[in-house]
């Protein structure tokens, strides 16, 4: 299974990637929203982990572009530091499949992967 990690904090993205690789997932890290958007639209991934706050494009802007593409079916999980439930539930309206709160726990990471990849 291939997972795209679009996260501007490289250390966090690398830590997530290493955890996933140990479980035999293939990962790719992109640290910029614009490049991540292009990668997601030109290659096939089973799941995308997308950071909320990035330059030059933030996660919500990228997700809106994905949503505008009719045949874009990949589940996208928002990575956010905002722990307000109501605020994060609003993101589901943009088309995100779910969200993970930072700092990301290994258990929550695999919980979301099990939910969307099985």
C-alpha cells in the first residue's frame, strides 16, 4: 500500500514514514502543499496524510482542489494541531475522510489506516 505524506515539518513526516515502513507500507514525503498536490494528482496512492498549515498552499486549499476533481477517490486525512472537535468536524465538509491530531500517536495512526485501508 502506498501512502503520500504531505507535511512541511520534515522530522514529523519522516517519523511517520519510518513507522509505516516498518509495517511494509510504501511512503513518499512531500514538504510543500503545491508539490504535494501535483504528486497526488499524477500518481496513485492508497491514502494521503495532508498537513493543515503549509506554504504556499495549505491543506484545506489542496483538499478543495482534490474535491473539484470528479474522479479523485483517494481518502485524505488531515493532520492538525487544532484539538477543538467542532472545528475539525467542519473539515469533513471539505472532503477530508478524517483527521489526526498532532502530536500523532502510533495507535491513532494505525487506527485511521485500518479504517480507510481495509
